[in-house]
C-alpha cells in the first residue's frame, strides 16, 4: 500500500541517519584543534593537524646534537699544537686563535657576546681573551676572498692580503678533512705519515672527552687562487682547537622518558664519531649493545643492509644532509614511525621524508620550517618528548570519542532495525536521531575528547602504526554497549510506540 511504502521509506531514512555519526567529524576536529593549542603552550607549533595524532605513534626520534640535545654554547677549552698542548696566551696559541678569527664570519656584539654561528663565536671570544680583537686583525690582514663552509667539504677557507704584498690562505674545518691537505706543520716539520697519525690520535683523544675539534691551517702565496681546490693544498698544519658544548640538563631526563615509552632516541650529527658517542653516552642515548656509524661507512652499505640493521645504531656521526634522508627512509622501511629534527635548507628533504618533520624555531631556516610538520620554538629535544606525550593523550581521547559516538549509533541502528523486523512503528524518527547524534551524543563525546593526558601515558609502548583504531576488543565493546543503549532507547520510547 501507499502507507506501507511511505513507512518503509521513512524507516530507511531513519536507518541511514542512525548509521552515520554526524557529530564525529566536528568532535575529532575540535579535539585535534584543542590539542594543537595545548602543544603550542608547550613550545611545539603544529603546522598540520593530522600530525598531532601521528606524533602519538612515533617510536623513533632522530635528533640533531648541537642546540637540540646540547646548549649550543660553545666554549674553547683546549689547544693542541703539533709539538703538544699550548696555552691560549702563548705566542703559538695566539697565532692559531688569530687564524681562526680571520677565517670566521662571527662578530662580537656590544654586550660582549658573539653573533653568528656558535662555533665561530667561541673562537672569536677565545681570541679576544688572548688579546686579539677581530676588527684589528681584519685591518692588519683584510679579507679579499672566501670559499664558504660546505657540509660536504666540512671546511671554510678565506684569503687575506699581507702587508708585504702577498696573500695568506687560512683554512679551518674538520681535522679528518683538513689533514690530507697539509704538507707541513707550524713547527717547521713536514707532515709525515707518523706526524699525521699523531695529530689523528690527539683528535680522537679530544673527541673522546666530548670536545668538538676543529683544525686550522694556512699558507702564504703571491697570487689569489681561483678555486677552493687550488687554495686548499700544501697547507701548513697549525693547531687542533677543542671546544665543549655542554648537554642540556633536561635532555637526559627526556631521553630516559623516551626509553620508558618504547621510543628509540637517535643522535645524528656532523661532529666526530668519538665526540658524538661521548655526549650520547652522557645523555643515555648510546648504551649497552648500541652501535655508532659514520657517514663514510653509510656510503659503503646498501639500503637493504641499512634497513636490516638500522635499530642497532643509535649514533650517526659525520653525516651530510643526504645521509639523513637515507637514515629516515631506512627506519621507515623497518616499519618505524619517525620524528626527525632539522634546521638548515639541506635538511628539508629529510624533514619531508620523516613521518613528523620537526624544524627549529630559533636556528631553523624558512625552508626547513616550510618543509616541517612541527616547529620547536625553543630548539629543545625535551619539547619533542612533551609533544609525543600530548600526541598520545590526544590519540587516546579521539579513541574514546569514536567509541562513545559509535556505541550510540549502533544502539540507534539496533533499535530502528529491530522495530522494522517486528513490524512495529519506528520508535525514533529521522529528526529525533539527528538530534541525538548532533546534540545529545556530541557534547558528552567532546567532554571525553578534552580529558587530561593520563599520568602513565609515557610508560606505555607506542601505538602500533599497523594496528587498527578498533583493535584490542574495541569493536566487541562497541557492539555490547550498543545493545544496552538500544534496550534503553526501546524502554524510553515504548509508551510512544504503544500510543501509536
């Protein structure tokens, strides 16, 4: 009959409305937005909303060392010459520090601090303490050319005009990259294989004491070289300069929290492997059977071997930005959810390759920030760990809201469908179901979505990325709760049904 068709049409609409949780998109969006607000208060600015939930599943954090795990306050503490240690005030020490100050783009501010790169700033301040001002040195030997620092070459070269009409070429950089370019040393001896090994041994010893080590060399010439390769040869090795960048006090606690939470912290740095290992041990990143790998070794192994053994390594040293991409991809191929920090233009590919790219708010370039999912306004490793904690809490809250809303929807479906099977009038009409879904259900679900993060959230293992939201018996619970809700709906609407 016409009435029968109309009834069936209305029941089908009621079933459709009952099946769709209309409040879910709004509630989840609000929960994520509130989560982003909470993270911003904790100095982590999230640029992509879904990144909040992904953070909760992170089980590997690849972090740069300088400034993130350490304070980025470099201080020169040791000076090693070919013949042995030297004080900063000795003629040889003053000469070495003067060379480092000339081959340098940092400046002294009016308040006595240094601007620019912290490593270069530490060298300029050390020279100032030894009585050599950068401005005066540049008046004596004005710069005429520069071959800037490069992450592949790991050295910087400047050319200065001497008073006698010639030119002085000064190169400073990583000792292992600079030593092969030296043919003599400042004590008047040639750089034999034995003397090279002696300098390498000193470099290793300094790096093992958690010092960042730079080498400086020079040579005088009558012409200005046209290329860096032409300039950086036949140099006179002058000194090894050791400086310390102390670990952040809060980083050790943050690393311990990571390990308790089942997250693997990984240090990636351009520093010497011994320096990296010394600081990683101090922070608790490098322990037990952990291994360290250099960029040179990374170049020699295949992607398959790297992926197979990637979880054995917790320190990567002397790496280039290209290596960072390989490391991130290897962890992801091993089914890890990776958070990665970076600050330079060259770090952008690695930040893109990671599940969560974290750019530095203070030292980060605009390119790195543009490629990142999250920006750390204080450049601090512990901020990432706080953000992971918040991400886990938000994931749990979203799970609760989905559980609540779907239980109600299952209850509605059972109520309407049972009435249809028993040929009873529909106890809930489409407009009533819409009211329940949008108002009666959504507000309690929203309350669940803004619950505080549980205290023990970082004592649990990360959520498995492959595991469904409905895993661990959630579907069964939704079904059981839906049946109870259906019984309550039927009981509440029974008088209405009888009247109809």
